[in-house]
C-alpha cells in the first residue's frame, strides 16, 4: 500500500484521480485528432499483402484513443461522485 493514497483522505484521492483522468482524456483526444490528420496524409498507400488502403488499418488509432477517452470520462465521473473507488484500500468517504 502506498502512503500517498491515505494522504489527505478521500477528497484528495478524488482530486488526484480526477486530475489524472483529465490528463489522460486530453492526451487521448489530441492523439485521436492528430491520427486523423495523419491518416488523411498517408492513408492511401496500399498494404503489400491485401492491397487494401492503409487507412483501413490505421483507423484503429482514433477508435482506440476515443475508447480510452470515453472510459476515462466514466472513471472521472466515478471519482468525482465518490461512488467508484479504483482499488481495494482506497480512502472512502
């Protein structure tokens, strides 16, 4: 158990979890946006094996980053409401 988890109690834990979630959401959305621009630039190259445009394969990037942002938003809502501690031993209100 980390001593930092109990520092400040449950409100500090929610604040720290919320701040971490906001950073993850921001980075995920920036990466998703940049990957869309990148796909538009290099997506018309054909794959060597299937001869499909590479944008078919590269499309997993914005989808993945979008899913990460969505699940972090759910995690953020749980941290703000105080109903969803992340792990056993987390400070509770």
